C-alpha cells in the first residue's frame, strides 16, 4: 500500500500520511509525493478545501531519521538538497490558494508539528499532542516552526516549546486558539470533513485572497526558512547532533558537549 493516500471527493482533497508503523514519519519520497499532490490541486477549480491527516492513530512524527540513514548513509553530505525538498512541502501548503486543514490525531512531533502549524486551520482528537522536540537531539525547528509559533502562540510560549521541547496536549492547543475543535479520536475524520464541507460551500476567491493577505502581513516566511535551513545544516554536522540522533536511535538519553 502507498505511503501517501490521496482521495478526491466533490470539492475536497484529502492527503493521508500512511506509514503507521513509523507514526507516519516522513521519508524523502513521502515529502515529494505530498508536495506534488498539493501543487497539482493548487489551480484545480474543482477543489475548494484540502485536508491533511495521518493514518493509524498519529498525524506525523517528523522526519524518519532511521529510514533516511538506511536509504542514504551519506545524506549529511547533501543536507541542503534535503532541506530544500522539505521546505518545498511547507511552501506548497502556504502557497496553495485553497484553505488547508490539519486533522491531528496522536503525535504531531518535530517537522510533523511544523506541518500542522503551516496549515490554515487545525482540528484534533482528544489524544493529539504537538511537540517541537528538535532540541532533544541537538537541532532546531526546520519546517517554519520559528516563524509560526511566535505568531500563533506568542514569543514566550514559543520559546518554552522550542527550548524546553514542552508538549502541548489537545486541550492546551485548544486553549491557545490553535484548534477549531477537539473531538474523540473516532470522530476526528467526521469533524475534519464537516469543516472542509463548510469551507467548500464558501467563496473560493475570497478565501484565496484572505490567505494571501494574512500571510503577507506576517512578514517573510522565505527569510525564516532560509535561516532555518542554514542553521540546521550547521547543527546537523555538529557532534552534538550526531550524539542526539544516535541516542534517539538507541533509545537512550544524549550527552551533549556543545561541540
């Protein structure tokens, strides 16, 4: 079965990350597939809303580092290439003129958290959580997290989430205004579909203009992504990052030295 499921209903396009055994962690091929899918519907007048979700009880656990090392042992030698592809996914969400909805069940961690934050609207199950856990392996948010979080939750809470890797529960996300709704996990799909159907009945040209105007008022996402890419490439080549990633794969606590 495909790692990405694409469903087209009247006016609604659904993208489902489908690697449940890895909590839908992202591989390079998954990133490419989702980006291509979103770019394909950007100018499709028949699509009025996009839902991004994950199968098997989780949204997305970030980048699949284990799989990446298996498929490309030398990936550290061409990090810029990887980063540009992952950032293309974020751009495809932001630039899509259709309202995008993240339907979050279980983990939205690391790049998975940034993926959810990049969407225009979010709904979640009561067991969902969002965690910017990059710092635990000696890294920083690299999917626009440094751009989204201060604007969505405020600088103080954003720093807390990024520096301490504090987890937000669904209830906390709702209290912070990140969610449209919270539902039991078995009702999440219906909740996302109902919101998408509501959008589909609205004015698509107005929605596209609202998206464009709001994101333009926030400043330059491209500068944020560039800063994240440049800094993350440096961090990924550090001894601390290698220790953090190794510890993560070995399921132990890392010992950072500041090198």
